[in-house]
């Protein structure tokens, strides 16, 4: 009789991926401190958010949440890697609310000998975290820096001219080899029996004829398109495996949000420039905040936009008052300049032009007005 693989769920971290559905699933013990388990409409299983934007460990009921491989936690494809890249490990509260809340404390255990598995209450848990965090902080930040450097190189986020036209998965392999990143697979177990990880509805080998298999696949009770399950008590290994999964997927890229600077994976189109990274329930992402708020913040305050408004109003007023002949070269240039300036401002809003580039062009174009002498028109 078929037996499910015996994969630990009360310690360590297990993760697997589904490229087609753009999902990833994981199982690990979580400490419930200000957590919210959300069932999104596109998810089969729940995902983790914070109940609110915590500034400290509040007094609350303490509990440990465990999952099995039939009821994993679910999130968008690549989110484990993205959260690790964006995590703020500067202090214990920031570390918890940007990473440990969602993925447990296995990363702390890896770098500290003060590991404990049981806590009496929230105060006991926060005291444990603070003590272990002191031991692990430097090692975790070093690991994060290594992974960031790799991502920046692979996706040309460091603006380096070296190999900028090379394919991302080729760049990843070369970088990982040169920097010994494959050492972060030495403590990983791989479980190949993933067909039945989400339940089979009683589909045993004795009755697994093609008709029944087809029906189980159609009903969503059997999934053959998920990856192998990777399990490790060393979360550094899971970080690297997640990095490799994304880097070797030629249909996925990583960018930096032009509003907050966080790493993110575009979900609908490659031209996206704003992330949808959130940490707590009811938080608004950069994408949801929309272009209007970003325009007000970024356009309204830049020198180029102020110069455009000042110049536009000045020249228009001079034409209306007859100080500039409406048929002159200066008036003709004004009409052309206005269209070009609006085009440059739109390109800046879409993230296709830097602020320095916009300022430089605007100043140059405005200076050209001085060459038109109305006495000779």
C-alpha cells in the first residue's frame, strides 16, 4: 500500500513550488504572536499576515501553530525569497515583523546554541528571541548580504556593465559557483513523492487506473506539477533553494520598487515598477496606493517639474500679451517644447527616466529659449 513520505513538520522547514499556479507552499512551526491567518480567494490554503503594524511585542495570548503537509501555508511564488531579501534584521522587533513572524525561528536556531522549543507566554518568547538574536544577528545579516549581492548581479540591479545582456539563469549558475553558494545545500533533504502531498482522496495504488488518476487531477485532489519537497533544519539552505528556484525560472524576474525600494517579483507584466509587498492585514501596498500619490510625492517636488510650470506660464503669458510674436521661431519652439516636456514627465512617472535625467533635459531645453531673439523674427 502506498505510504506518504514521512517529512518532519514539528521542526525545520519544508517548502515546495508550483510554477504553473505561481504558488509556493511551506510547513514549519510558527509562534502565534500578533498573527493573522488569511484565506485569500485565489488560495487553497491560508497564508500568514500580521494582525496590525506592531511596534513591540504586545501582551497577548501565546500559542504555537503547527501544520502538516496536507494543510500547508500558501503564498505567491517567490515570496519566501522576497521577504528574506527585504527583511529588516536591524533589531528583534523589526526582524520578527518582517520575517520571523511568517517563517518561524529556524534561522535563529541555525546560528545560536540558545535554542528553545517551548515558551510559557509572550514575554518568555520575546526574551528568548532577544537573547538568541544577539548570537545570530551578524551571521543572518551576512547571509542576507550574500543573497542580495547575487540577486543584484543576476537581475542587473547593481547597474554593472559586466554581463548585463547575459541570461539570468546563466549568470546565477556562474555566480553561485564562484561564490560557493551551493554549499548551502549540504543540510537539505529532498522528498520526491510529492504527487500525494495535498491528499489523494483514497486513490491507492491498487485502484490507480488512468481514469481515476485523470479524475483526481481534474478535481484538484492530485497535483503532479509541484516541485519536490525540500526540508531542512538549516534555513540558510532553504533561502538558497528558493533563490535557485526563482533564478532558474526564465519566466520570472526580480525588480526593485521605485516607491519603497523593496525587491519584488512582477506578477502581471514585466513593466511593473511598484511592489505589492505587505506585512500586516489592511496594509496598502505601493501598487494599491496608485500613481496619483506617487506623482504628488515624486513629480510635484522635483526641480524639473517646478521649472516646467514656471517656464510654461512665463512664455504663455508673454505670447498672450504680445511680447512674443505667435508666428515667431520662439513661439514655434514653445509649442514643440511643451509636447516634449510633457512626454518626458510621463516617462519619469512610468519609471523610464531618472530624476537626474529629467532635470538635465528640462534645464537644457529651457536654456534654449534664450537663443531666440525677437528682434530678428
